[in-house]
């Protein structure tokens, strides 16, 4: 499933309003809700009428490790080296006369400045933050909403895995067999059984024969 930008044709994304419609499915994770929308898209369902709404947003910070002098210095050197490579290649593109030795020097200078900056930052914030983490905003549940007039179709597609289900026949009715030729009339319905007449009290059993 692709996410369209403000110019992608979905004008409702431009307005900060909650979508309205019928909830056809609820999932505990976003990938599961995304897979449900993919099922609808593969079935030629109008996905511009579909929305994924996350409920009960929570901010989660996952601790990835503990900081140390060596780790801070290595991370700073790596980020500075990437910056040096970027500026070195940029100068080579605009100035072909520059040699590769200048790029190597830019990488070393960038790594040195990055290492120094990382060590200084860690020394200042060491007592307040001595670990690395990744922050995320996740929802407790994700609901798939569609327009009210398309709710039954979307629910049937999700239950069948994307295959269209035929309309259910009325209970107790069996469709007649198709004629062998279009000109042949359809078979007549079976005749109703005659009603059973209960015996009356005046009837006597037949006399035995000699």
C-alpha cells in the first residue's frame, strides 16, 4: 500500500478531520491493517474510501543500549566521516581538477570533528542521559474504516480473502435446473403431495373371509 502526498488526489488528507464511516475490521498492529487494505486494493475496491485510524496513541521509548566513551567516539567519527565524504565528492563534481587525496583528507577531518563533538556532547549530558534509545508513537488498535454504503462489500472481501461472494439465496428455495437448450422450457415444479385424511370413528375393520 502506498501513501499519497497532498497532491495525490485525495483532498480529504488536506483537512485535519477524523474520517467518518463504518468500521469493518480492527487489528492490533499497523502491518495487519495495511495487509487488509492491500486485500481490498487487489479486489478492485475503491480504496480512496478507506481509512486506517489508530486509537489510544502512546509514546514509547525503547532503550537500545548504554553509552560509553568508546561508543560515543566511534559514532561521532562515523557521522563526521560521512559528512566529509559528502563534501569531498561534491567538490570533485564541481571541480574535476581536485584529486582523490582531497577527499581522503576531508574524510579524516570530518571524522576528527565528529569524534570531538560526540565526546564533548557526552561529557555534558553524561549524568542526565547515559543511554541510547528510539522513540516511537504507536496506537493500541488500528481500525479500517470505509464509507457506510460500502461496508458490507468490504467486510465480505476481507472474510473471503479478496474474492467476491455471490448473493445469498432465500432459505428453503432451490434454484431450478437450467434447461439443456435456451428454447426448452424450464422443468415444472414438483406436484404437492395429497393431504392425509385421518380415519373417523365410524369406520370398522373388514370382516375376515371364510
